[in-house]
């Protein structure tokens, strides 16, 4: 595809090709002039640490010129629309836009109105998609557990309803033919829209953890949540928090993942987040490599 808006519909071969390329980047094999003369702008209408910084680093490692647009200090504050912002940056010669927006579908809407040759990457739109997070999570799983996902049991825990990360992860896990995908969370935080099709769904975390190879914890997204969806943070932690004791139910070599930012002591304890089975910071490292692969695929040549 010309843009990367979602992992939905991305064929397995294309997904695997990005992961293989990202692995090479992770091992330090890259051309520092691959994107020489190409300008890439990160355009974020929502906060970010990992995604924005790692896209910037990825673009710089490939030799691109990088611009960072911060909505809070821009002419957006004077009422300028996202589309006018993109059009003005296009006029300066920017070719690649990495866009995060609070509204579902906002990045696709922009993509339909840009010039030929302009490329958009969705860095997270509303609850819909966060495709590069899905890719970096798959790279992390692949490194830890191998390229054959068919015998793997993967558990996703928590606030799936508000999670674009979970939607992209689920799409990628299905595309890669994951043996069993389990989802666990309170009914109030599980979507009823077909997102969980084909998943084994439960509200019993102890049972859901039995024998899994990977546990992907989700952040409780309080900024997208109506009041009352969870009784209290203490109750949530008691029922759905990953503790070291609970983790012993998973396979002995199970890995623990979390997209960040972490609500420490809510969805996961410090002991697990910082423990030997945690690959949370590996995910972050892989984010740079995956974003290099995406920018190269969309912008080079
Ligand atoms: N995981 C993730 O998207 O983190 P940021 O919101 O900090 O980019």
C-alpha cells in the first residue's frame, strides 16, 4: 500500500517482509543515506513519547530530514485544520507524515486528500489502529518465540475496548496464524463489535494465563473511558493486574509485554514489569527498527 493506515488486510508475506527488514535494522544493518533529501514530519494531535521519538530516530537513521509538529504550540491553536496543516507542510516539501489523532479514521481521511507522492503513516487514531505498534509487538514475539506462530498461545489482557494497540495486535496475530489467541478483561472493557472474533474470551485472569507463551498487558485508558467502567483501580488490580504469583500460571518461559505507558501497580506490578520475563523495553527498541522498515518501504525510491 501507498500509506500504512492499518494492519487489517495486510497480507502475511508483506507483514513478514517488514519484520525481516526490521530485524536487519535491529542488528544495525542499514544505509544512513537511504532517505537522503526526503523530509518526514511527525504530526501528533495526541501525546506520545515512544512512537514520536522512535519515528524521529528511525527517519534520522535513514538520513531523512525530520520535522516535529506539536499541536499544542502550533497554529492549530488558532483554529487551523489538520488538513490545512498537512497542505502547508506539503508546500514546504514534506513527503512523509507520521500522524496521531484522537479521532477514529482521521488519518485515513487525511490520506484521501493529500498530493500524489505524499505518504502517511498512522501513528494511532482513536481506538482504531496503531499499526507500527502491532508490527513491533510481532517482531518482539518473533525474536523471543520464533517465526512460526502456529503453535503459540498469546494472551491479551485488559482494556481492549479502548485500545488501538489491541486491535492492531489482534489483526497481526491472526494474519500470522497464531495457534490460540486469548483475551481477558472485565466485560465492561471488552468490545462487542467483532474485534474479538476467533479469540477465547474470559474474565478470569488466573485461568486465562494457564500455559500461555506470551502475555500482552494493555494500559487502562482512563482518558478514553466513561465514568464507572471500572469499579476502582484497586479492584481492577485485584482482578486483572499481572503479579509475579499470577505469572507462574503461564509457561515457564513466557514473555510479558506492554505497549507503554505503564500504569504501574494497576495493570502490572513493578516486579513483573521490571522482571526477567519482561520484554517491555525490547519492544521499545524494536519500535525504532520497525519504523525504519516502514519508512523505507513507503518512502525509498
Ligand atoms: N506505545 C505507545 O504508542 O506509546 P506512546 O503513546 O508514548 O507513543
